[in-house]
């Protein structure tokens, strides 16, 4: 017998503490029905109709059920409801496995305590399923020991692919019909005698290995062999039945509340069935279960198969609208108030329809997000372990972890599959193969690098290790979809590019050891770059490049064009890059090799000038491509560094629409804002007074006289003027130096040109130096002009600040009283002051 929880009278509703008239009539009806059934069927167990609730009050079992609909979208489907109940409530085995419990807790009480036996869990699940429109019933029957004890160590994890499914997939692939038109394989010219000898040796080795495997399997089977269950067929259990018809359910099925899994009606885990019930009626099974429940018919309207306790049609009760928790009930129609009271109908309803006394199921968002008692739950399966975590219960955002083992004792891990939510790096899944030492990270949209998948090995580190990175194309400007890295290759895949590029393959060579700084040998030498382009229908096939190769070993550029019509081969154009020459070389025809599939065709009709321009353009693209490859290497390094920082500084994101957790983020923001304002205030207080250097010269008097204020005012403005003039002088000197340098570079280039010492490298260096010098001169000229404009403005701002400073108020009073001129007033007038500001700007 399950013990009732320690609940005071103040914690429950009044309906928990007793029965009203309607409930008493229902209880009497149940006692009479139970007594008659026992007299007619003496070989059957007594019906389980009147358990006690948590307050030790006898209640009809149908009145424990109250259909409830919670405001969570996840609980609208049967699979998510079953998963929630199995995770949220801790399963408690019955104290007596062959007898039903004498005391049952209401569904809401079980959810509040997060604990319950199979009867309490099935009732809670039935309330949720009925509330969302399923035709659900609680079942009382008999189950195998593994079900009643919740021993899943011999079962496969339901979240993993079973070997049967993989075998079915292989069989499906084998059933694909083969084509009649196939190339015959070449004749095997090997010796049949040697082949048979090798086969015999392999068969002997395989037979020996197979024998060892069978012995090991037999040993494990002997260890895992279950002992005969003395209570087989007698273990009482409760689960849920969902009939077809409502909610587009095409086929009836069972749901095991302790695991939340769906089971077929012909399952061998359930051995017998006594009765089913819901909130409207109670049906006793009149069919024989001697051969199990495979042959049972679940037509509850057939009185020869199912004996109903109440004569009321259950469909009428199921059609009543179930209110959602938190919604206000709809007001009754005005016409109902004027209806006459029907006493006969009222008395009939008292004896025919059970009355629910329990409170509706109501769970808060925080309780629903926790999912499991204490926020986590661990389940052991055959060679697997499942860990479930509630939302925000794990600091790294983990909600599910499945660990697969290669042994039956859960010691040697083979694969770890983790799922995450609300991570700042948008990581959704991580699959770690401990045997292959590989990791696959799957990201959602929103990552700073637009990552979608990242596949890498744990035994290889660094940017040159083998890895595959898949990107969300919408987040990248270059339309890159995938990038594969190895120590010697880099392969990129693109989609929907305007230049029709869809693949790029870069081959690297080994680094050569050089004496000198380590940075010189940092970059890997590039051997070859291959680019592949899709067909551009706007160009003829003879001029539309399909495959472009830059060979840096042989200094060649090869262009392969798209196939034309039904041609088997394609046009090829090769450029032999000259050695030791600059950009002023003359293209000769011996440097070009052009293979044409159709020599008589007039397309393409390239002249020597066209080929020269094409080669020049390819050279420019070659240099740009080299820079792009180097940038890719830097991008990979930056991506790996960012991933390390994201893992170290991981934070969970809280939605702005989360009312339960957003107040914590709000308090943190307010605290950070307060600290920022306080830091600004302290910094301003620590700033030096702009008049302090001039006040110190006068002994820092507490109050200035008129003459002292005029002296301080003049010295402050004079020091500011000198500072502006010094800045302007520095900029003018820098402008002169850059101008002289530009003239020197031009003179050197002109002298070299006259002496015939020109080359491609010197010309390129000259252009780069001139561009840099012209850029710096242009910037200096702009800075000088801006300094000239801002000098007057800053001078006026200083005057206004001095006029508003209360410490210099004596100067204004002196001017008002027409006191004798101070040394400051003897300085030039406003016109000359404007000239000083102009000089400072110049």
C-alpha cells in the first residue's frame, strides 16, 4: 500500500476532505456494481473502483480524472505529453506488486510533488491527453517485470536508430533493380588455385573469430539471463489507451506513462487487461486474456465485450469543451436562466455521471521548463545512457545527452550525442565519436561566422588539421556553402554565385625549412589552384570557361571550356608563363597552346592582341586569388580562436519575452548602468581644472580680484593660442617633408627611365610609393584645413567658458565699473585677436 502524503487540511480544497451528495450516490453505485460483479465472476479479481485519496477519503476512481489543457504548445501532441509526464514525475514502484494501491493522489498533487506510481502517472497523462482532444483511457491490467520495475537496461534507447532499422534500409537498397545495360567486368586472370587457398585461410580465420564471438555472446547471455519471475502475469500495472477517431488518430495504441513511449496493441509487455476508465465511465473487460492482449477488441460500445458501469454515453461527456488554464469560462446564455428545473433529470445525472472533485492541473512556465525533478534525470538503456536536463538547468545549455557504450557494463564510451538550447554561440548539437576521435558541431542561424556544421578530429589540432566547415549561405557575401581542410588540400563549394563558380580546389606543398625568423616560413607554398564554373548560357560554349587551373610549379595557366553540343572532348587553352620577365613582355604564339575540337569553326576567333589581354587579365586574377587564399587561412585561424573563446565565455541567452527570467537580466543591466554612471562621475572629479596652472602662479587664492581674474583670463587664452599654433606648425612641417619625398621619388624614377633600368618590379614599387605619398599629402591637407576651421570655433568656445566660469566673475564686474585697464585689456583689440586665431589656424 502506498502511503498517503503528509498534507494538512489547509493545503487542499474542501472537496478533498469529504463527499457531497452527488459523490456519495456515485460511491454507493460503485459498491453495488463491485459486489454484483464479484458474485457473478468469482474467478476474477475484485474491481478497483474506490481508492482513497491523499486525505484518506474514499472516492470513485473516475472522479480522479479532470481533463485539463495547459497553455503550452508542446503539450498538444500525445508523444510530447507522454515525454513530459515520464520526465516530470519520478516513478515509484508499488509496494505490493500484485495488488493495486489503497491510496491514490490526485493528478495535480502528483505533479506538485513530482512523484507517483503507475496509477497516478497514467491518470495525469490521461487528463492531459483528454484535455487536448484525444480519446484516452486509463488501463488497469498486468505487465511484465521490466515494465513494472522500470528496468530499461535491456531495452534499446528509443532515441537511437535500432539495428533492425539499419537492416531494413540495407534491404531496401538491395531491392533496387539493376539495369540490364551494364559494362561487363574484365576477366579475372588470377589463379583459381591461389584464390581458393587464400579463401580457405580467410574462412579458417573468420570461423575462429566467429567461434570466439559466439562464446563471448553466450557468456554475456548467461550473465544477463533473467531469472524466472515468480509473479509473472500477476504484477498489477496501469497505462494509457488512445483509441482511433479523434485528433486524426488512424490506429489505436498504448502509451506507457513511466517512459512516455508509444506501444502497439499487440505488444508482449502487457500480459492482461482488467478494465479501462476515463472521467466519464468505467468499462470492465469481458474478453479472455489467457493468450495475452493481442486478440482484444477495443469496441467499448459492445456490451458483450465491455461491461459499462454507467449507462450514459461517453461520447456526450467527451464533447464537453475543456477550458484552458488561465482562461475565463464563457458566460451562460440568457435563455438558460429561464429554463424550468427538471428534478428527474437531476436525480438521473447524480446516479449516472461521476463528479470530479480534484483541482485542475496548473503548472507555471518555470515548472514546465524544469522538466525533471531537480532539473535532471538519468536513464540507463542497453549499451546507452540518456541524460535529460531542464531549460536553463545546465550552465552550458545542455538538455539531452545520449552516451553509447561498446560494452554492457556502461564503462567504455563509443559515441556521445548532445543537444543544446539558448546558447550564445547558437550551438544546437554535438556528436562525439570516441572511437574515431571525431566531433561534429551543428549550429543554428545567427552565428557570427555563419557556421552551420563543423566536423573535426580531436587528435589533430591547429588550422591545418582535417576539418569540414559548412556555412549558412544567407550569412556570407561570397555564397560559400562548404569548406574542407586537410594538410595538403583546401576545397571550397559555392552556390548561386554571379560568376558561376561552384568549386575551388587548392593544393599545398610541404613547407621548406629556412634559416631566419619563424614568420618567414609560416605560409604554406601553393602548388596549384583549380576552379570550376557552371555553364553560362549567355556565352558560346567555346568561350565559356569550365575548368581553370593555375599551376605555380610549372608556371602555367590552363583553361578548359565547356563541351559543345555532343562533343566528347572540350577546347583547351594553355598559357606558358615566361620566366624572369616583367609585365612589358611580348606575347609570342609559342607561349600559347590552343587545342580546338572543331578546327574549322570560326568561334573563337582570338587575335594575338586578344590573347595578350586575356593573359594579362588572368595574371591579375591570379594575384587576387593568391590574396584570397591567404585571407582564407587567416579566416580559419580566427574562426578557431573565436570558437575557443565562445566555449570559455559561454552564456545562455534569455529571451526578451521571458517574463520569469528577464527581471534578473534587468537587474544586471541596471547595476551595470549604475556602475557606468558612477565611473563617469569619479573620472570627471579626477580631471584637472583647466585654470589650475594659472591659479597656482597667483598662489591659488580662494577669491580673485578683478586684476587677477583678467591676468588668469589672458594667460589661459594665450596658452591655448600657442598650443593651436604649435599643432598647425607640426602639420605644415610634415606636409613639407612628404612633398620633398614625393619629388625625390619622381626624380629617381625619371633618372632610371632615362638610363633604361626599368623593370616590372621597379615600376610597381614606384606606383605604390606615389600612391602612398599622394594619399598622405591629401590627408595632411585636409587636416590642415579642418584645423584652420576648428581653431576659431575652439577659441570662441574657450571665451564662452571663461565668461561662464564663476571664479572669473570679478573680471566682468571690473568691466562694468569701468575700472583701469588690466594688462589683458591692453592687448590688441578683437580685430587683432581674430588675426591671432587666424595665425593659430594657419
